[in-house]
C-alpha cells in the first residue's frame, strides 16, 4: 500500500478520513465514482491530497453550511448542499463575517491582541477567511441516494445543528457519517440559526430508529472521537428529554458563537439559546 499523506487515516480499503485542523472530511470510493463528505477549512490543501487517494470522479456533499465544512467547495464543479442551509453558507463564506468569526475565536482562546496583530497572524486569518466564490451548489437529489458503483449512500435529513443538516448512511458498510449532529463532547444548538432542542430530538430519534433497524453499526462524526458507538444516540435522547421536560437546566455561557446555556450528560453536552426548547 502506498504511503498516505500524514493527515489521512485509512478506515478500510475504500474509505479515508482526512483531518483538517479540527474537522474531518471523509472520502468514500466506489467502483465508478468517489464521494467526498465535506470540504473542510481553507488550510487543508485538499486539492493536493485527493489526487493521491483516487483518480475516480468525485461527487461532493456538505453535511451543512458552516465555514469549517465548506471552505474548499470552490475546488469542485458541483457540490450538494441542502437549500435550507444556503443562507448559512453565504454568511459563513462572506469575508467580513469569516474574518470576525476567526478573530472572535482567537479572543475566546485568550490570544493576546498584540499577538493577533502580528502581520503573520493577520495574513493567516485573511487567508483562512478568504473563500473564493463559486455558484456550484445544488439541492439534494430527489432520490436521497448517491450510487458510487457497488456502494450506496442514503441521505438522511436531520435538522438541528442547522436547519439543513444531513447525515449519510453507507449502506454496504453500515456506517453513519453524522457531520455535527452526533459528536463526542457536544452539539451546538445555540447558534442563531440552530433549531430547537425538540426538533433536534426528532432527528436523533430518527437516527436511533434507523440504527435499531440495523442500517448502521458505527458513527463517524466530523469532530473529536471516531468512531462513536450507537450508545451516543441514547445519550443525546436522554439529555434532550431531560431539558425539554425541565428535569435539567443548563448553565449560562458566553461564547463567540452565541450566548446560551450548556447542559452536560456523560461525555456529551448540548448548548442552546434561551427559550429554544
């Protein structure tokens, strides 16, 4: 087997995880096409990595419209993104918004202002925030299915983290690619565009039902620990129900991503806006 780029992990002979700063992209190979799940952040050098992994034509899908999942969309002729996240995509790829977001992140990391003002740091932030515009997005296929040749992906609409969040079931391998909807550590519902906890719970229950049918056995999220056991679905259901039934109240937090409340349960957490139950 040829040597892989240092930020690529091989899951099996036809499946790769690409680590791009704090986010994972997944490259899935079929006999006829490949599928790239998310395009990561602008420093990932994705355009140089992919040719080392496959020469198949690549279909691209975004699990949602946030900057850390879409910043390399311009490298491709066509990208599938739920129309429900189109406005979010446009906001997160706007230079002014992205620059402010990265600046706020440095503030939250307590990076001193004099360091932030270094020319090298300012140049890096400007590079990260500058995402070339390209009108290459299209809505979900009517069939909600992607056929790679001997490998089928089922698109599952799971509003919560964003209105247009998606998960994908890798049918033959029984994997679920969950984007930011099921992660170790937590899921953000405190963003201005995030749904209520009730809507999020409906999505997690949908995923739980598909798991109970045996349609997938492992969860591959876009952040943190991978893979996740199916028990994480139960944990998110328990936490969501506790908050909805007012058996638990989160602690107020101030965040550059939006003020709100955070409630913890086992190794997970949910952040949510005031009144957004």
